[in-house]
């Protein structure tokens, strides 16, 4: 990823700030679903519908991943990456879910000694995502050239146009456990129910796979 100096998109951060302010001003404690993950009844309804996951679902998932894998770096609030402050640089192996600025979620990883981006749409790397990746992963000894090499493995594509956040979380869970996600095929029809159960248990586990039937 060349050219790490660019303008940060702020619309997503402003939306995030507005949603937090609105909740704090409307007595949202009466409508909490999982208080310690800051998830409301509305967040549960979105998860059970066919809507795209919000930054609140992503933040809750990354909170759980931090608890379960404390040695991993990254897993920072997605609003920070799109702000003027930016992400803190990841030291060692880490994971980060990103909002690309184009109504899409992806996950990046430095596990295994190289940076990879897992994308369920195989979309282009946006300027916002490029900026975030450089914040997270560019080595100190490469800062003079501003060049970061990023792999984009071929992974499962989403069928529903709103499933990107589910895939980003699912891959983050598996990568954290050392799984080669290029060899994994998830059962997309069961991903929402699985994530809901994980939130309620306060523990993320691998998402349901498509069963492969042996022939012969």
C-alpha cells in the first residue's frame, strides 16, 4: 500500500459520535440488551434483521476478542481509525476490523508475520482503508518510504449485501485461533444467530461451517 499520507474521512466518526450522544440522552439504560458490551435492544433487532452490522456490533466483538486473546494487538475501536487521531501502531501480531468508508467492513491481520486483508466483496482498497492500514502496521523502518505490502487472500464471498460485518468478525475469530480462513466456508444463513448467541454468552466461538459431504 503506497502513499500513506492522505485525508481522513470523518463522516463515519461523526455518525458514531451522534449515535453515542443520542443514546446517552434518551435514557437508553432502560433498553439495554447486554450492558457490559454496550449493546441495546435496537442493536439486537439489527442483528436479527437483514441490516448491516453497525460499529457497535463490531466494537462489542472486538472487546470479546481482546478478552479471549490478550496477547494480540489491534482490535481498536473502529471510530478511532477514521478520526484525526488514528489507530495506534500494532506491535507484533494483531487484528483489526475496519470500516472502509464505503459502507463495508473488512478485517486485517498481521498474524504470521505479514499483513493480510480479508474482504468478502473483493473490493478495491479505499483511501480510508489504506490510511488505516498504514496507521496499524507500517514498520518504523519503512516509514521513510511509506510503503506497506499487503496480501489480499481469496476467501469466501458474501451472498447477502449486508453480511460483510459478519464475515469480518468470523474471520477475526478464526485467524486469532490460528485457522487458515482461505480453507473455511461459513454457513451464511446461520451467522447472525451464532453471533447473537456469542454476545449473550460473552464469548466468541468459530462460526458455523458448511458441511462437506464426501462422495463415493
